[in-house]
């Protein structure tokens, strides 16, 4: 039977064994958070398994084992995470992301790791997003799901101030709410771009779905059109187009701007994302509703100037004097509510962007100062250590032992989880044995591997 480890500080028994669950390797901010947390925890000396569906890249750190599950037809991505092939033998912490993988985190804890703590990440304001898109019933449904998952968690994590407030609101609905921790996504410091004297045209960059009105591509198009009318030579690039309708999206945004707008298809390729960032003179985040898009932290890692709306988590963070000195953060925030007409917002954003672009050298110096401050205070190591410190304050779960977990599962009949629980606890997890169902003794025949495992963490 395994015993829970202390998380940090004096008297630390051993490094933590952490299992992070994700439905994919890349594709959105939640997947990026998973990879960076895995690397950050490993850098701090913990043993990490990052379990994803489909293909995966190289482990972010030698202490991370990446488990890339080959999808089984007929099973949803979320269901794939319940599979037992490749599960670690011992786990102290299981990390899940919203309704996409927190359900699996709670299930695996209950069935196989009863002493483990479940961390539930809130990556979106689910009670608001679909309302903005005109579907209040789906918003209600997603909020109920999020609340039910929070009830099963030992610690809830909101990414940025807006999502932390949302996590607190949902947790307060429960008779016994779990603690809530705010995590500020980290900055990865990278070599600043090379600038050339004599540059005349300035590049404005937006990351986000070009066809999603919440991401504010229409606001950005109106803003660059206004800037052009004021005599500035600017161009807009939107990274996040739908390849099937790229031509239509580009035409619509160009019409709003009164000038050509470049729309590039969405990509999860970090090299492509970095190339876009290095070419930008200003990165804009004019979302009408957003939690804590990672674009701002990524751009700041290069020392590239940013602008974010005050209505989203990024703008709230930059405007918070307890987090960022006002002389560093406030200049990069545009006051807005989010429900203004796009043309009106365009003028508002042009008003804030114009002095920054007219004196771009000074703006870059300010962005470099923000980069230095983030490098000292908001890296992924800071984010990971803060999360582990919050876990340290969570009381340990009752370690009733795997034997009792197996017994509970066995009472439901020797199928599914009961079979897997018995095999894992009783056989020390020799991945993976085929078990006879209904009668007879378990077979010792080993199933073909359906897990691609990269990296090595011997303690898992």
C-alpha cells in the first residue's frame, strides 16, 4: 500500500507522483498549461506522467513520462482517459481540466488511487461563454457539470482572476466547497526579435478564431482601419482561421478594415506561433469574453508589446497593482465592457494603440521591462510551485488502501472497473493482463500495447 507524500518544505518524504490528464497534446491553452505544469513539476524534482490522446511531442523534461494513447474506435476522447493500460502504479496527485478530463481524474482517483488529491482546473467561464453565443441552456448545462466536478475535487484552480472568481462562485454553491487557488500562467522567456531601422509598416497580430465574434477579430479589423485613416502604415494578421472558409473570413475582415487583412489557419505548431510573434509590433487581445488567453504571456516572453481588454482575465491581471506595478501593466490595457459595437470598439482600441505605434521604440522598451518583471515573478516554475504550495494546505485524504478500493469495485460485479482494480492492486499492474469475465480465473496473457510511452520516470 502506498502512503501519501508530503508536498514540499521541511520533512519532505519523497517527490510527488503526479498524473496529468489531457484530451490532446496541443490545440488550446489548456493543453499548453498541462505541458508546462508537467515540465515545471519535473523541474522541481517530482515524477510526472502526462497522459494524452493521440500523437504527442517530446517530453518537456526528462522527469516527465508522456503516455500517448492510441484512440480505440467508438470511445470518446474523454472516455479514452479511463483506460487502464499504461496507468502509473502509484499516484499522489491527479490533474484534470474542466469537463474534458476532470471527470476521468475523479474516477481514476476513486477506483485506483484513493489517497490521491484531485486538482480541477477551470479554463473557461462556462456559465457565460455559451450565453454570449446565444445558447443559455447549454451554458446552464455546462455550469452544472462544472459544479458537479468541483464537488469531487480536492483543490480547484482558476487560471487568472476572472476564472478564479468563476471557480469561487461555483464552489460556493456546494455545502462543502473545496479550496480555490488562483494560478497565473507562466511566461517562457525567449530571445527578443531583431528589429531593423527604416521599418515603415507595423504589424498587428491577433491570435484567435477569426469566425468567433467573442475573440474580437472584427474589433481588430476596425481598429487597424482607423489607424490607417490616421496616417499609420499598419497591417493586421489574424492567426486562427478555419481552413475551409479562409477566403470568406479574410474577405469579411478586409471589408471591415477597408484594407487587406491576412488570415492564417489555426496552428498548434509552436515554431509557427513563435514566428508570428517575432514578426509582430503589437499583439492585441480584444476578446469580448475570455478567461486568461496565453497569448499575452507568450508575447511578453519575447518582449513584444501587447494590448488586452480590461474585461478579460489578462486585462484584470495587468491592471491589478498587487500583481503588476501600475507603471508596467496599466499602459497595456484597454478599458472596455465587451458588449460595445465593433466599430465603436475599433476607435477605442485605435486611440490606445496609436501612441504606442507612433513611438514604437519606447513601447518596445516598456514591453521589455514587463518581460523582465514577469521573468522574475511569473514563470511556469512560479506557477507550479504556487500550485504545490496550495496543495500542501489541503488536508490529506483518508488513505483507505487499494485493497478496499478493489473490494468496493468488486461488489459491482467482476466487469469493467472491478476487473481493472483487482488486476492493478492484486498483480502490481503488469500492463496489461486479459481477464476472463464471468467465470474462470484471470488469464495471464498480456494484451497488445495500445500506449506509446515516451520519457522515463521510474517512480511512476
